[in-house]
């Protein structure tokens, strides 16, 4: 039974080549933690889960290895092999901050998300070669910066990616200095509109009303821009949770798990 999944954790190094907003190219390996069920007897769908971005350089450097253990345990129990990359510029992977998008009033967001998406594609390619992975049934999911990365990946329509899930995705937020007022919001809306023009991968977007990074209204505007441009997506905004709903993904998983399971079933996944 999937509910009795015995979690196996492996650490891989996946080479990537990425460029930042200033045109500098970085080539290096990134650390990827892979979780699977050691009792599984057949290949399983792959889910790549991307982490967020702290506004504090020291916290990014101290991340270690991105894992999301509690959420990953649930995802493995739903039938997935789960890969969690630690992107360039973070923790165990190290390297330069390729996601730096410039000053608050003139952010250049797209290059950072393209770099994160490129790393996701490299992880997808590496993991699909495994005998325990179904190469044609992959999902991309992410939290915060990783959520917007899921949208960027959906805009690339990679072969084999059949669904994507964005948790609290966006950029330029800082609850300590400008709660609910992210930097350069017109640029963010423009970026999501551009993603919507290309994306045909079905998506689920999940937010909360008391998200201290992005507030209640900006995510709705980004989603509307994405959909109006042609993106295929559903939107779920929960009422306030805790002191900052931005952490719904990790602090309140039982709230969103039924909605995510419903979405995955609608995309043909056999969720228990």
C-alpha cells in the first residue's frame, strides 16, 4: 500500500549551465535529493519540487540541502518519485546568486526564473533515465520562488511534464521591510502574462489571503494575466492561516493536500 511507503533518500549531483540577468554564465553541479518508496515494484511518476528564496543572503547560504521532508513523505505516499533540487546560489550547491534581479524599483525578473527553470529541466532529464521513473508522467511543483519557477517551466511545455503546481509563487517580497507589497509589481504581472502566452501545461495555483510576501490581491492579478494570455490553470486562495499564509505549504499541509490530490486525479494520476 502507498500509505506504508518506506522512504528512501538519495543525494545526486546534476550538472547545470545557467545565465543570470547580467549575461554571466555559470556551469556547475547542483545537489538534488531524491525520495522514493523502496517497496514500489513498478516505475512511478516523477515530481520535481523547487524551494523558495530568502531575501537574506546568509539564510540562502545556510540552507544546506533542500528537503521538505514532511511534504515529500506525503507525495511519495501518493505514488511519486520526488526530486528536490538545491539550486545554484543556495546551501549545499553553492555558487553565485544567479537569481539577483536588481533594485526594487526596477526589477528584471525573467532571467532568474529562466535559470531556475533550466535547472529543473536538467533534473527532469537526469531523473527520467532511472528505471524507477515513468519518463512521460512528470509534475513540477514549487513554493514561493519555486512556485513561480513552476510557472516558468510550464511556459516551456517540456515533453513529459503533464501538470504543474504553484504554491505562493512570486518574487520581490519581503515581509520585514514591505509586508504584502512586493517590488516592481507591474514587471511581475507582465512576466506572468508572457508565461501565459506560451504555457499549455495544466496548472494549479495555491495562495492564502494573509501572505505577507505578496498580499491577497497581487496573486489574483498575476493569475488573471496568466489566464487572459492563454495559460491553463485553476486558482485556489485560502483564508488566513497563521501569522503569514506564505508558509501554508510547510505549516498547514493538511489544508491543501485534498485540493492538490483532486487536481492530480483530474490529470490522470492514481492518487490514493
